[in-house]
C-alpha cells in the first residue's frame, strides 16, 4: 500500500469510529425520553389486604408531566415522588395510576387492593 492510501484509510476509519460513538451516545442519552413515562408503585403491594379503609399510595413517576389517580390529578415532588391517601370501599378495589409525558406518551398501572370486612 502506498503511504497516501494508508493515510486516507486511517482518516476514513477514524471518522467512522467517531461517528458511531457519537450516534451511540445520542441514542443512549435520548432513549428514555422517547420511551415515555414510567410509574413505580412502592407502597402498598398489589393484591394487598387491609383492615382499615384509609391507605396511602406512594411511588415514583419518571418523565411524567401529568399523573392521575383514578382520573384525578395528583402532585409530584421535584424528584418525581408521589403520595396520595385514599379511602377503600369494602371488598375488592382497583386503583389506576396513569402518567403522560410532554410528548403525549401514556402509561398506566393498576393496583388491586382488598378491604377486609370486620368480623
């Protein structure tokens, strides 16, 4: 190979490696934003049973602009934490926590809870 061809090959390989690294970085940086919001319910556990009708639902929402509990808006702190106290009806209850991000991506989590009857 001639020296000129070797230098040209070196620059092509270098530019290709830099371009791949750049696009990989951009993809991994922006991927969570295009994926939409996430909801993690930390308490109570799904299918939990309670003997008292008042409970507090806590969790974390990431990348959420609007979050609701059964269609009612709830607030997030600066870290995405939420805490909402609700009243359970006797028997089986389904609570739905939904989040929407600024791009319109939507996700929801259902929490199934049971209020035990007093014996």
